[in-house]
């Protein structure tokens, strides 16, 4: 009986893990997880910053909204009832038409849509005709051309006191005012309303009915 009641010896002290060792191990695991979390968050933040930088660069370079350019290429007298064969001026009481060849250049990397265009012609400060052009769309980095026909009342030209001087010089100086309003849309993110206004002074040769000289100024409002 005495042999059965003998107490088994305890494990050596070197084989037992103290509570301090357990705390150190747990702390090491926590530090490892913390470092991994910091690295992961750092990588995510770096990716976000890089993407933001790329977007900002694109907005100020490739995706920067640039001014559309309007140009009047030509003006043609398409309808004219002359007084006589030697005097290529409109007959009193008749109407004449002028067709303006206008181009809209879109330098952006997105399309430029405009609902309509408005063109008004002046002769020595007097309105002699106006017209509304059709709506259109200028593709990215493309140029769209359109013809705008303006009907003019001949009597407004013949009533000008300086018409005699224009006939003697062989040139008639007509001022034009064209407005194109539209919108530039980039990747469904950037939307800009653009209005382009252009003032031109066109000198038309009375004999050939062609443009002799043209000076234009434009103004863009974003």
C-alpha cells in the first residue's frame, strides 16, 4: 500500500512555461498583427494617393476643358436680284441671302454638344439679317462645319448713307456676331457649359461676291 501511495515527481521547472513567457508571446503576436495592419493600411493609402494624383494630373492636362474655336471660313451670296447687269446690288424691295460657312473646332478629349447657333449680320451698325443654325455635335479633337443661311432685307442695305462710298471702293464691310452655346462632358464626371462668342468684320467684293478680308475676335465663357 505504501508503494501505491507514492507521489509522482513533478515536471522539471525548466519544462514549465511561466506566466511572464506567455505574456511576452502574446505581446509578440499582437505586435506582429499590428505591424501587418500598419503595412496593409500604408499600402492602401499609397494606392489611393497615387490614384488621386493620376486623376488630378489628368484633370489639369488631358481632361482639362479647352476653349472650342469658331471660325468663319467663307461667306457666299446665294440669292441676289441685282438692279441691273452692271450694278451687282440688290433690287429695292427684294430679299437676298448670305450663306456663312462656319466651323467649330473641339480641342477636347470629349465631345462638344451645342443645341443651336445664332448669327446676326450688321452693316454700319444696322442689323440687316439674322439666323438660327441647327444643333450639332463636335466629336473629340475634331472640327465640325455647318452652313448658316441669313436672309437679308435689301432695303436695309440700300438705305445706308455710306453705300455710295462702299460701291466706289468695291467692298462692303459686314460685321457678324455668332454665338454657340454647348456643353463639354468628360467621362460622365466633368461637365462644363461653354459659350463661344465671335465678332467678325468681313469685307465682301461687290463684283466677285467673295471675301476680300476677314478679321475675327472670339470670347469664351466657361
